[in-house]
C-alpha cells in the first residue's frame, strides 16, 4: 500500500537551484486554459492531485514538504498567512531508489504543487510510450542525495560535547586521516579540520 505524508517546514534538496529573489511569478494565469476546478486550485486539491499522480507512477513512501503549516494529519492549518517561501519538495521511493523533485518558480505553494503534478504526469506518459529504460534514464537525475554531514557526524561526538572532547576526537581521527599515512587524504583531513572549526565556533557562540 502506498504511503504518503505531508510535513512542514520545507526540506529543500541538496544541490537543487532556487528561484532568484523577486523572480517568482503568479502561476494562476499559466493554468487558466485548464478546467474551472484547476483555475481555483486549492492547497488540499493540489496535494491530492500530486499524491494521486505519484501513486499512478508507482511511487511509494511519498513525503511532501512545504512551508505551509499543517496539522498532524497533514491538513492545512487555516488562518495562517501564505509562506514567504512557496517552494515544494517531494521525496519518494521509485524502482528501489530514493527520488526527489522540487519546484519554486511560482509565488503560491499551490501552483508549485500543480507544476510538479504535471511533471510527474509527463514522466508517466514517457514510461507508457517510451518504455521502462527511457523512464529510468529520465529519473536518473532525480536521485535524492544524502543530507550533508554535520560536524557531529564527522567527528563522531554527541550533542553537548565539550571543547576538550572535540579536540580529542579531532586528534584521534587525524592519525588515520592525515595524507601522510596509508588510507589518509587531503580531502579527509580538510573535512576533519572544517568540522572541528565549526564545532568550536558553535561552542563559542553558545557560551
């Protein structure tokens, strides 16, 4: 059974470009040639349409993220002002791979949901008329990247680590990461140094 979840806030995927500030447009005119229902596309209707299209594609574990405040059941909290950032990112499983699609060129979240729905519909058409191979190739660029590591991940220290613990972890890991030893590299050493610097900076800011 396909599962779907709507959450807040927006979780924009790593590496995806954002619309330039002030460049977003009113997308309602773009869809005026569609039906009356689509011209007045609401947030719940736009969500349902995207989820339905993803299910038809064969997607599972669908997670739609936006800056629209929602209740625990994923319904919009009424009375809240539209978010300043109307972007939408949807994560899902397809063909055993974690995929992501994101859009933010329009100034309303509903329209960004709508354009994602149309994109998924186009992908379904490609699968129908172009075959499984073409569909897989088209989705190759939508693989979700893992989230970037935090300094805690790099150094292997828990939240609340002290300065001494951070420096100890850095010195210990440097023994095997240094480019002069087998298995070490400049990239790994740079990663450790950046993590230590970020950790000490955060400690100082929270002191």
